[in-house]
């Protein structure tokens, strides 16, 4: 019996451990040919090793699947290009890009250093943009050559980017940027046969098992809701041809729960049809807030 992504060529970034590893294994189990990208860094982005990516490749191959390792830095322009080209050179094309790589350097805003801001924004936001940019150029060329792709991009956001998260201003800002990138890329790339969606997962990873130790812990005898493998079925489905027409969306997913995050929308409004005075805006703002839904609290408050 063929899998839902049988024969499709998939790149998964940050696939050496955690959620990315689960994605790579799930795609392979459903028949995909997988490029397993991982730089092999620590949870805060330090160091580097070829081991994690190759370990996942070995696991896929041992199960009868097809995969190849890649250890390029996805936030490096040339490295992201090499990643995309490796998929095409090895398997003949690229069908799915799953942007997942990232790390955290958590600190309260008043203590956050410039290097900590730059490193986290770089790996998450530029690390999504650079592979997406090179993949998009390939898919556009394919479409213009008359080989219309059924291409899929799945980006990795976070509840922190949707709601905010105390002690994670760098991470939350980068993840909010990914949501904006997803919506914009979906609008721009639809003409080439490319859909772009994002997930905001909750699962046990190196980034969460320390910060949210109690919530992430597995408990004997009950469903392990925080297992990273719970996130991957939605990602595999979004990477399939079956998901055509679903684009520009952000899905929250954890355990057995999938929900659609609706994001920013135009809310209550009052139009004077003339320039307002500063002193008159207090009551206007109060009425607008009273008419709008109360926003959820940021994580950690």
C-alpha cells in the first residue's frame, strides 16, 4: 500500500532531533525521499556535528526508506542554496520543504544581549527565508518551463509568536515573523503551484523540556501528549498532494489536537471622516477595546 507522500522529495531542516527527526521519519514511513538537514548544534546553537543528521538517515535506510544527510547552515545564503540543490541533484526534484531548524537563548528583555537577539532571529527567521527563497526560485523555473509543481512548504511557528512568551522576546519576534512570511509567501507563490502553511506545535524537545519540564514530562500509563511524533502527521498531510488549496494558514498542533489559528484580523472601528484631536481619542479607544474580544494572555504570565 502506497503512502500519502509516496515518491515525493522532502527537505526537513533541523531534522536530527526532536520534532524535525519525527517529521523525517514520518515522511519516510509514508514513502517520501528525505533530505535530513541538521547542523548538529546544541540547544542554544553552539558547537556542531554531522552525527544527528546521519543517525536519522541510517534509521530511515534501515527501515527500507531512502534519505540523505545534509549539514549546511540553513541561515547561510549559500548553505541554504546547497541544501535545495542537494535534494534536486540526489532525487531529481524537490516537492516539499519543511522549515523546522532553530534554537533558543531565553532571557528577560532587560537582560537580553544583542548577540542573543541576532542569533535567535537569524536561525529562525532567516533560516526559514533562505531555504524558502531558493526553493521558490526552483519551483518558479519549473512552472515557467511547463512542469507545474505540486509543491508544499510547511513552516514552523510557535504559540510564542502568536501570543507572546515571557522571557522569549527574541524567539517570539522571530516566530511572529515566520507567521507573516507564511501568509505573504502563500500569496506570492500560489501562481506557481506552491502552497505555504505553518504549524505552531507544542511538544517535548530540547527547547521545551527544560523550560516547561512539568508540562512536557511523559507519564506512565497515559497518552504521551507531548511526544514530538504527535505533530508530524499534520505536517506529512500538509506536504501531500491531498492538501492542495490549503495555503496561508497557521495550525496549532499538540497531542491529538489540531486547531486553526486565525491571527490578526480587522476589528471594531470608528470613523470620524476627519482628523481627530489627541484629547478625544481616549473614549474612542475605550469603546473599541470594549467591543473587541479579550486577547489571550502571553505564555508565562
